[in-house]
C-alpha cells in the first residue's frame, strides 16, 4: 500500500463517518426506508465518494442484506433495533461502517453492548493479532452483557473494489481462524449481537442486492446484454441494487429483470439474513487500515 492508496482509504472513511452521523440523526419511526437510502447514497456522492454497496437497513431480527426496492413502501417501525450498514469507496478503496439505533429505549443495552464490543476489539487490535483472538474478544464481552454473537456473520478483509477479500474475522474464537492481520491491509471489524439463536438464516424469497457473476452468457435480448455491460462498467464487481439502474432508459421492470438474472445464474444474489422471529440483532462496524505498522480507524475521523 502506498501513500496515495492510504489517503483514499482515509477519505472514504471520513465520508462514511459524516454520512452515518447524519443518517442516525434523521432516522425516526414512520420514515420510509427508501428515503433514508437515497439520502445516504446521494450524500456519499455529494461528498466525493461512491457507494461501495447499497445501504443495508435491517430491522429487528434482520441482520443484513436488505436495501429498499424501487418504490419500496417499507417504513421504520415504532420499536426495535435498526441497523444502518453503509459503504463508501474512493477510486475503489473502501470504508465499511455500521451502527445500530434503539427506536424506543427497550433495547438500549443490546445497542450499547455491541458498541462496547467493537470498542474493546479496536483497543486490542494490532498488526499480528489473529482473527481467532478478535473473535474471542467479541464473544467474551458479548457474554458479559448476556448476549450471543452471531456466529455465521463476520468481519472481513477489504481490497480495491473487493468488499470481502479472502479472509473473514469471526465473532467467536474459531479454531480455524489462525491467520493474522498484516501491515498494508484494510479490514472491516464487524460484531453482531443477538437475543436469538446466534445463527442467521437466508430468506431466498427476499433478495434486493446483487453483484455480477457472469459477463458472458447467451441471450437473444440485446437490451439485457447492454444492461449487463452497463452493470459491469458502472459497479466494477461491487454489489448494486435495482434503484441504481432506474436511470436507464429501458422499458423493463428492473427488479423483475434482476431477479430473473439471479435465478439464471448471471448475478449473485444476497438474500435477507435473519435470526429467529421475535429476536433482536445489533451490529457495529468500523474499518481499519494497518499502514506503516500503525492501526488507523478510518471511519472514526
């Protein structure tokens, strides 16, 4: 990693932090999720970045992978935990950040706990720390609050235009996670806590986020072929959603088209991930860059 690349990571983190503060300020019960999403993503662009993925707005037992559809009417409820997970990139260098909001005070401890778990990890993280040790810290402090970590969601390494690059950082002491954080790399540290089972499951009927899987495939529809080319050029392999294609001058139902391409194997789809019904999940995330053997939390600037 050279100095120019490092500065782009820092700039992406600075933008993410500013946007997150504004979104946390405006979220309230009854607000349309699409209003929040468009506010966040437009603000990212106004500040000189690009969204690294569609903003995830997860409610209650939902943990990840819901972004509003085109013309989505889903609203913020009166009670529960809302997770805001947003990403910014500057020339492909990514900042990934998440915070949780307790809507009515019932789940204050769950939100405070995940913030504290993240802080404890960040205090201890250094070049050479193992991913397993980070997981141990996460689980230890979660248990002190009486909560479980979500075992099948994790932090991850970042690379240019790559959101999940190679290695994962578990939220429990996975004996296989013996790899160590290294100099000149970027990582997303991302604990999830839950009042539920600690295992999230996919709802394959709810998919709103995609990424490109195949660039070459047979289609008799030139319109679809041209849209795939636009997706490839516009998003460079990063996740995207239907809302980001509604500017295309095509007589198509964009959301249905994306679902069809997902079912045909042209696109990857990211189904909604949730814990048990009635449970609540909290999430906190920051991006760190290890540069010149120092740890920089890019999303706290």
